[in-house]
């Protein structure tokens, strides 16, 4: 209730033309010096309550005036705000004057403009590079060849230089990634390859496609899938099959990129890896080992067949030579063949059979020969007459 009563009292004083601190509004004194303040205090008494924050310091009656824009910039100069005191501020920076008191400022501006014109209008293009000139960085103007070239200054014409002879490469897929492709016999193969290409037409490369590098990757993947789908798994894994796939992919990529007017020349495709999927690689290794064992057995059989055929051919050649001799002297050749055959047969046995009158059919000649003192001579065999 005390707070409410005080607030009502201040409102009443304001309506009566007095300030809230006991004086008239707009000043610290009453209009009549003889008139006593309305709140019953003496004229010499100080106003009660806190000091008015809007009055200037030192007890002046005039209220503090807020600073205007003229006061803010009144003490500023080219070197910044002026500080009061200290001898009236430091020295000002002034450009040196030329002959006759003329300023060097226009000449400095002209020199800067000349340097800017030369730096942005003259372009030296290397032998392996080309430059694309555009209007304000957007519309195509023309292409700069190698050598010294001139254009309008920046930003009217902008030049973007590119190395068109550099062989660039794209690896598909990235490192540690798996790319499964379906073969013609419904098998999957994990295949990674490298694309080598360069820029053929810089204008088409820059303005025909939004993302040329990404387009090259997508075209290469489409061509690779189409080429692998035409071959079986064994052909894809073999060296000859890889070379065939690389040639097909290169041809198809170049046809597609030329149709897109991409301005790209495909230099070649290099297949780096052809493996089965990781889930079945162990079983695939077992199958490969079995196939290698089968190939080894087949090669061994073929080698044995070649040896047998060579031996048979040699025997046939020898028989033909003997037959030629037999045709010249049949009786002599027949008897010689008989002797050689009997010699080769009887030399391997230790028994001698003699067919003659008065001779025992079987004689243990080896035992008799061992009992005799002198060293035995080799038994001679005489063929019966008429044989």
C-alpha cells in the first residue's frame, strides 16, 4: 500500500507541473522564489530520492543533450578519429606531390589499371595445353591454342587453361571395393579395371556434359558389363579372354562418348583383377586345383602316347629296312633271322636240348661245366638240318 501511495503522489505532482523530484518540470527551481515547494519542504532543502540520471553532472539545471551525426564526425579525419590532448593530434599522411604541385594519385591509378589490363589480357599457353575463353564466366567465346594469346580483360572475358594431352586414369571400382559382373554362362566375377583417357575437344569436354568424369565412369561400366556378358567365365579368367574384353570395351566406350559429344579420347582399358566372389573363392580354388590335376594327367597320357607312337614308328622303319633286304636275298635273310631269334631266346636259359641219335635228350650241361676244371666255354647250338 505504501508503494501505491507514493506512486499516486508522484502522478499528482506531475499533473501539477512539478517534477517528480520536487521541482518544476524543465528546471530545478520554482518560478516564484517566495513560493514554497508543494510538498512542505524549505526552498534550500535538496530534493529527496536519487539524482536524476538525465541531468548533466555537476548539479546543472540543463538536461544532457544526446550526440547528433555532426558531433560524431566533427573530430574525425582521413587518418581516423582525432584524439584530444597531447599537442593537438599527430601528423597527417599526405601523398607526395609531383612537379608543379600536381598529385601523383592519377598516375598511380593509371599504372594499376595498365598492370591489370596486361595481366588479364595477355595469356601464354603451353604446347600441351589449350584455353577456353568465356564471356563473364558463362557463355563460350573461343578456344586458345598454344602460344601467346590476347583477350579482353577480366572479368569481361575469362580464360580457363587445361592440359589436353595429359593421360588421365580412372580406377573402377575403388580400392578395396568389389564389383560383381554377370558372365554369359550365368556366373559372377569380381572384376576391376583401369581406364586411360585424355581430352580430345576442350570445348565439348567443358560445355557438352555437366560431369564429364562421372559420365566416363558410367559409360565404362556399361561397356564392361555388355562385353563380359558375351563371354563365359573361363574365357574371362584366361589371358586371351581379358585381351578380347579390353578391345571390346575400348571400342564401345569410344562410340558412346562420340555419340554424347563428350570430347574424350579413350586410350585403353586395362583389366587388373578377375576373381570369383569372395563367398565362393575357396570352392573355386578347389575346382581350379582339380582342373589343373586333370590337365596334368591328360598331358602325361599324351606324352606316353607320343613315346609309344615314336617307338612303333621306329620299329616299323626297321622292319621296312629288313624287308627291303629280304626282297634282295630271301633265303639268306630268312636263315639269318632264324639264327638271331634262336640266339636271343636260348641265351636266356640254362638248359640245352639236342635232338640226335645216341644222345640223351637232356644233359645237365651247366652242372657238368661247373665240375670241370678248365673254365667252361659257352655252349654252342647247332640247328638241325632243314631248319
